[in-house]
């Protein structure tokens, strides 16, 4: 089974955080190079965000396919041992569809999959805040199906709700308690006040996942052992490229001297893991080079 060790490391990291250690932080990782960079820097996980991948492919999360997400995950787990948390969105349908999701993501080496209680198919307009939640029992059936479909118990199932915004904090807790009863290993919600952030770990009997920018990690109260960041990496990368390309069109320079660019460029080959491939060619097709 691919990435079994990574799954165990993620579970162990979450348990250590619950025992008083630092939370496991998973920054956005959409590709193997970024996953290898996050692993090299010591992050405990990477987050494959459906929203971010939808933007990257310019189609929206709502129009992604199972295979597009599974392929993105597989490319990372083949070239990195970083535990990858995959955003499975609404599971691409009902409980039967969720089982296919679990088969594909487990085979792709994911360490955890997140499923949320919005309607399926997901709406493009969720990006602008238009969301519709499914009935609690319908989501509980999907969580139970997800748990039943996995073959590795260390492959974690995260149940996510958007109910705080649409139904209130208390209703969100009721939903998540039911999803935990259905078998979810971790629960994800979006508290709207400091009081709710502090109360959620006390009120819910399962480990919690915070979805925030890494800038907010230091301000989290105790009880949030896993943090995933769906935006920071993509936003900063987009801004850097936008500003450089815009400046070149306006001024004929990106604002980054070639010496500076080449200094960073030379980091790419070792970060991408090319050195062992160079060594193999020196022993076979490129002797003496």
C-alpha cells in the first residue's frame, strides 16, 4: 500500500499534538516540487485543496474529476513521503460515489481525505459564498461509506461542515457529532468568533482540523491538532508571477536580475530530486560526465 508510513506519521503527529505538542501544519501543495519543498522544510503534511487545484486548472473545484485529484495526489506521493491530505469535496455524489473516491485516493497514497456536507454536484458559486447543505443523515451515510471503503485504518477520514455560517454554531456541533458517530476520524468546522474557536475542542469528542492561513496558526487555542492552509502558497506564487510579468510588460524588466534568478534556479534540480538520476546516468548512459 503506497505511503502507509506517511499515514502512520500523520496519525502519530496528530496524537502528539493532542498530548500537548505543536499542531501538524499542512501548507498547500499542488505538485511534487512543492511537496518536496514542504517536506524538506519540516512540515508534517501537505494539503491538496480542491479549490486551489480548480483555480490552477482554471475550471473551478466544482468541475474537477476524481481522476484529476487522484492524479495530482499520486504525482506527489510518488516523489515525496510527505503525508498528503486530499480535499475530496462533496465526494462526487452519494455514498456509492464516495466509496470510489476512497478507493482512488487510498491507491494514490493519500494520508487523509476530507469530505464536506454541501450538495452534490458541487456548485461553482460556492466560491462566492453560495452554499447548500445536505441533510445530516445523508452526510452521515457518506461518512460511513467512506470509512467502510478504506482498507488501511490509518487512512484518515475528515468530516467537514459549513453549518456555522448557514445554521449556526450549535447546529454545526450537532452535525459533527453525528458525523463522528458515523466513523469520521477528525472534524473540520469554521468557527466565527474566538469563543467558538475555544469552545469547539471542549464540546466535540474528536480531533479537530483548522482550515486557516499559516499566519493564523500561532493564534489558535489548544485542541486543534491539524491545520491545513488552502490559499497561502497559491496566492503568493500568483502575486509574484503577476507582478514580475506586469513589470516586464511595462518597464522591460521583471525587477529580478538574472543573477538572482539563476541563484534560485539552481535550487530546482536538487529539490526535484535529480541528483540520484544524474548518478545513475553517470554509471550507465553518461559515463565520465
